[in-house]
């Protein structure tokens, strides 16, 4: 009796529990009739479109991919059923891996993947293997660009070997050489069409047709990162105190189109977390041009203003170095940030916000730095605080940067580092004890081990900002664990908590 396999025993689907069952059997939990779309299970964590294309291109042309990272699954649509069948059948007799991890393949119940018009160029992914050098054409270049700037933006995608910046026929261009093609492809996919500075210096990225860049000196136009610096004063750009020196890459998912809000087109899968200085709505993307780093802050309630409150409010945007309250102007302060970019981000995101019934305003000061008062004693002084050595800075290492994303204020705050046994009631009591408006809604994320994290929602943005100023870095003693927790608050991208 014919079974459609020319007399041969049907292929058997290998299940994750080690058992097997004919893939053509209706009893197989993964059975589906042949389709151009293949359902992939067990996708390696961090794998992306490029990884899947490179792993499966031998079976045929891929026309669309839909990743389901939370379930470690994906849908892969081939041009024809024959290609999909070739993959599914191969997976029954031998293991097929993606990013070094064996995956499981069977036909999807879908006959096609829904398109939304923003799919990447899969043919380019297929043909780009071996190309490690990107050609950057920088359009509308209103600000200068240095090797340090580009290294900041691109380094999160992989190891950069060399950077060269040049002008060709009056057009600013640059080349960035990675140590492997995958890094270059991921950087191209994520950053093509984005602005280095919001509204300016737009990146047009292509692959360069050169095998290697030639660099003879390390300066603002050329740099070879494979060679140790000859002059310690001119070594590769280090990680400074502020946002300016963050590694270039914030979360898998969709990214807005070119020239849209800076929503962090991070590094490709396999290269760790994405940095966040490109993540803030209205926040400039990439390193800022050199400039002042001292702000004037106006509009605070004098009775509720403190150096610590200023620090709590501004630290989600950058490293706050020093704060000085203006005795001659009640409700005003001067703030020295770690870099110019932090200042710009604060001005763009907080100016016009309302706190304690007052409208806040931030602008650059004519001063270039703040000086500690004579005989400064931090335990006594209340109108001046030096936070230079504070352990609460959020942008000091690449690991810290990857956990801190910059968002325009909403009425929802993200909290983390709370005691693991925290409840909605215990968290709400913290605010009540400090005479601060408690959140109207609290959501604690499940599976807390060392500490609890979640979201807090207030009636409006103004109340959330006031709570941030008063309760950010609130200290909670956990007698049972014999430890102290410093609860940290940050702005969330959500405007409300959904169940």
C-alpha cells in the first residue's frame, strides 16, 4: 500500500524528549502538511535573522523570517515547498544547528508569514558572508565625526579592528572594519538610516569593496584597534564617567525607521546586550559633540529641593557629578554632569515637565565646572554635594549601561533591586512612611531570586517625577537576609501597567 514515500519507511520526527514518531503520522504533536514555512524550535538564545539565514541558506532561498525569542522559536519561509521539505527531511536524519545549537524543524500550519513591509533584505544577508568592512556615507553632517564617536556607536556589535574617516568629493565618509562578517552585517542592519545626532549626521551604510583598511596613525581620523597605543595619552577611547563613552550596544524587537525616535538599534544577536544611549525617545543617538557639561536647573519647589533629589531625578540620564543649590535663587540649582550628551538628553526630556506644581527648565550654564566649597564636608553641607565617587552612577561600565535605558518620563516607573520578598503592600508602605504619594498600581515581576523588580504606576507624570526625586535609592533593611537593599527607580517606556 502506497504511503507517498515510494515504499520507504516514513521519516521520523525527533522529539525533544528523545522519543520519535513518523512526521507524517497524525498522532505526531508537530505534524502539519507540507508548507513553504518551517517551524523551528530550540533556537539558540540571541540568534537573529542573519544567523538563521547563514545556517539554513544551503536548503534554498529564504524569503521571510519571524523570530519568537521568548519561546526560542522561529518561522522560516522558503521560496518553495521543495526547499522547506529538504530542511525538514534533513533534520530527521541528521542534526541541523543554528549558532552552534541543534534545533528542531517541522512544517508550520501556516502557508505564508504575514509581511509588514519592514523586513530586512534576506538576499543581502545570504550574499554578504566574508564582507567585514562597512562604508559609511554621513549625510547632512552638521557635526564633526571622530574615530572615538564611531567606535562608541559601533563597538557593541563586535570587535572593531580599524576605522578610517575621509572626505570624498566634499562628502563625509568613513569605513569601519570588523573582525568578522556577522558583526558587520548586524551593525549594518541595525544602524543604516539612523542619525548620529538627532536630525543630523544620517548614516547610509553599505559594504565596502576593500579587503583591509590601511592605518598608519591613531588619531581622530584613523585608528587601528589591533595595535597597542604608542602614546598612553592617545590610546583607544576609554569608558568615561558619562554617556559619551558608552559602548554602542537596547531589546530584541522592532526598531523604528530612519530618522525616527532614537529607540536603540542595538547590536546583533550573539553580541550581548545593546547599549542604551540610543534608546531614549528624543534622546540623541551616539556620542555628543564636545561641549559644556554644566546645567542650570529652574522651577523646583524650594521647600522640597535637595541635592539628593536632583541626583535622583537626573541619574537615569547620565552620571551626575556635582550639584549646587542656588541660595540666591530659591528653587534653582547648578548641576555638573559627566558629559555634554547627558546634558542634552536632560534638556530634551525634562524641560517642560511639571513637578510639585512647577514647570521645570534646564539650560546650559556659562560655567564649565563646579568647584567644591572651601573645607567641604559632605556630612554637613546641604547646598552642595560631590557625587563623583558615588556607587549609584548607572553609566560606568558596559554591563551597567546595558541595564539602564533612557526614556522620556511617563507615569510608570520601573523599579529594581528591591528585597526578593517584597509585596505590593510593603512597597506601598515605603512611600507612605516618607510622606510620598504611593503608586496607584504596582506590578512585581515573577520569579524573583536575589532581588525583586517590576513596575509602579501613578495618576500622572508629575506625581511619578516627584516620587522619583524622593524615593529613588530608598534604603530597605531586610533583617531575615541580614542585608540592605537600595531600591532603584527609572523611567519606563510604558504609559500604564497592563495585567
